[in-house]
C-alpha cells in the first residue's frame, strides 16, 4: 500500500532499518518506554511481515499493551523508532497513523452503546471517501450482525460487541490490525467466532498483531509468536517452538523446567 506523505515522515532511515528487499510492514528499532524509574518496554527490536498473523504473548506486566500504545501513538517512546510500510512514524500523530493504515481494537469494547449496530459502523466511515452503503452491507455480513443492524449496541452480547468493534476498524480497510486480547471473557463458541473472523480477514490480505493470553486461541490463529518478558523480547518463532521452549514454559506457562 502507499502511505500518505507527511512532512514528519523520514523515509531513508526506514529503508535502512527494514531493508528495501524485506517484506516487513511494521518494525521497531531499539524501542524503549520509561515511566519514571520503570522501564516498561526495553530496547525492543520487533518485526511483523506483511500478510502474517503475529501473536504477542507474555506474563502480566511484560509490556505488551505498552508496545501497542507506542505503535498507535497513544504513547511516545523514550527512545527508538517505529517504522510502518517503509516510513518512519515515530513522531506521527495517532490520527495520521490511522490514515496510513493502522487500526486497533482495544481489550474492552470501545463502542457507542446508545447507537445502533449500523450507526456504530458509520462513525469511522464519516472521515473517509469510501462507498459507505457498500462497506456497511459487506461489513455487517462479515461480522455476522446484519440481522441486528438496527438494534442498540447495548443489547449485544459481549462477543457481539467485540465483533462490532472489529467491524468498526475493518470499515477503514487497514493494512495492519492490532488486537488487544480480543477474546478476553468470551465463551468457547464466541472465541471460535472471533478466530474465524480473523482468519477470514487474513485470507483477504489483512496483517494482524494480536496480544492474547488464551493459548488455545493463539494456536488457532498464529503464524509466528513473539514472547515479551520484563519489557524485552524473550524469544519468537512458530507456536510449536514457543510451547516447547523451557524458558517460556517456566516464565509464562507456569511450568517447572
């Protein structure tokens, strides 16, 4: 995809960091975030390739959510750089990152409870030039909420609210979707629905970075897994290698090595 040009975008360092022949859509270089004397993210070098589903796991306090907030611009890094689609967006405003093709679905649903399902989907579309009616029809079908389009969002189940928020992000046709614990508090059936939705969007070319604690869910969707511990990358690789890593089992899965 082509990122809108911005006077704050520094293209050459991005090319140097990701390499012109690599397929990385997102990468960080020495990314660090300190809160006073606490280092929440510590010199993280991290890459997500275009078209993959990357899961980010780790114990509570490992820095996973902080990393997402740095990527979306909700937090500014203490040090380091963030590159997206060949451009440096380290200092870019959050709304510009959305325009560039990054969307996020937070852990707790961020929807408008008093609006209908369809009205919620219209909200993000107001700032685009997309064919709103066509996008609405397609998105409602994709998130399996077409029959509830005119119902207040407050009447939806927890799982349906999560699907609705994913749908709101999907209306913007992002190149990269960030999901923060998308199946937290869900039933087995609701979790399966979210896994199917992610796979469907992935099949259409969307790239995902997913923070999740539910390892069964991670097994269903992940291609590559990165493990954070104490703000740093502990290890990364396919799910089979991660689950067989003794250090991961000890620190994250609670097993004795």
